C-alpha cells in the first residue's frame, strides 16, 4: 500500500510540475488609438481554462481570433472569468462586450469578475444600460440562455483572490497615480509563476511579488520621450507608469526569468529606445509584446 501511495503521489507531483500555463496577449494598447493594438487585455491559460486580466476595447474579438488560431480555452462560451486591475476606461471599455457578446454566443453561466472597490457599481450600471437588450433577447423570439448575461462580482483590496489545489491567484497592490486601489496579478501553478503588472509606476510590492517569476508582463514608457512632454504630463506619467530603466531594474532585482513589455508608451520615441532603456538595467530575455502573441511556459 505504501508503494502504491508513493507512486500516486509521484504521478500527481509530476503532473503538477509540468502543468500547462501560458500567456496570450489579447491587447497591448493604451488610450492612444493605435489601430494595430487592442486595449489592455491578457489571457492566462491554466490547464485549459482561461483567466482574462482587464477588458480593454477589442477584448472579445481578440479572444475570438486566438480561438480561431487554435486556443480552445478562448472560445466564446469559455469567457467566464475576469480580473480587473483598476477601473480606468481603457481597461474596462470592453466590459459590456465581455458581459453580453459571449452570452449571445452560448455562454450559459455568469461572468465572474474580481476587481477593486467600485467594480460592483460599474457592473450594475452596465446591466441597467443594457436592460432593453436583455428584455428583447429573453422575452422575444431569439433563442437565449437565461443566465449567461449575469455577473458575479467579487470586490477585493488585495491578497489571494482564488486558490485551488493547484492554482493561486493574488491581487498585488500597485502604485498607479491617483487610484487608491489598483492591482497587478500573480499566478502560481505547477511550480511556475506569471506576474502581470497592470498600470503602475515602479512599485516595491510588485517587485517582491515578482521574485523568481518565470514571466513578468509589465507596462513601460520611453523616459527620454516623456522628458520632451509638458510638465503636467511628465508629472502624471512619472507617478502612474514605469520608465524603461525602472522596468528593467525591477525585473533584475526580482530575478525574473523573462520580461514581456505591454501597454507600451513610446510617445515621440520608439520601440528601440524603450528596449535599450530596459536592457540598460536588465540583461535577461526581453520581449516586445504584440497583440495575440503567445508566451508558453511548458
């Protein structure tokens, strides 16, 4: 019996150690209306289930593109878990789309949303705004599932927001300008760690959470280009976002294995300038994120 128990334990441990987890960048954009970049949205796929971080403009169609390209976890009925970093419009304008479009395409369960205080109020007002749409779909001739439009909102001020036998998701309080509560998210699964920064300036709490992370997905701006903007914008961005050199410093201090840049703000600068700034303080692999890019941890 002891031998059998040991074999079962070894199999379970081995399965967990090589568990499936990957990142799909659904949207890497910012409030700048770049037609090549959808708004901020990142999918973390864990053992065939999708967790979406942020709901920027275009999130549903980017998820559909990823599904068509071969990711079954991003089929419309599977879009049922959302983690919001904060409530800025560029991170939430896709929320009505994520609530209602997958419902019309066969989602039968409520969209579960984790987010900072204020998330319930936002979801409530979206439901009010689309009351006529729901009435027509539910009471008219169109076949419609009764529950797929609903939301189940869990507000948090940080800490562990989800835990199972194999997965832990933590909301990390980050430093995003005037927002009282904004998050990055940390996924720990099968001995692997993925951290997504959300919007933040250099933040010691995020650095601590990113210790030995396999992948850190972090926002960034061109520090040299910001210096050419007006004092008001310099003040704002320096308190709300992270310069390339500081992104690199955080990744280096934390011992991050791989750095992925998203929500990039080059201003009048360039991709090359940002990458050089990051590489001046971090020598590890650095990837310039593009929409629909896949970072696999297997």
